[in-house]
């Protein structure tokens, strides 16, 4: 794999979590997605 990075999330970071919506043929959605609004809260590994 290329262009992959790992991060740790600082304690106290707000994480928004929900189900991904379908996006057309071949992209059924339904899996969990997570969103972090403040990228300064990430620590690159």
C-alpha cells in the first residue's frame, strides 16, 4: 500500500462517528466512518 499514514488521537479529542451513506453503484455505504475536525489533535506515528 502507498500513501498510508498512522496517527494517534490526543486524549479529549472530539470524534464524530456515524454510518456512511450509499454513494451510487458499487458504493453501498453502511460502514462506520469517523471524523476529527481539528487535525492538530492528531499525533503522526
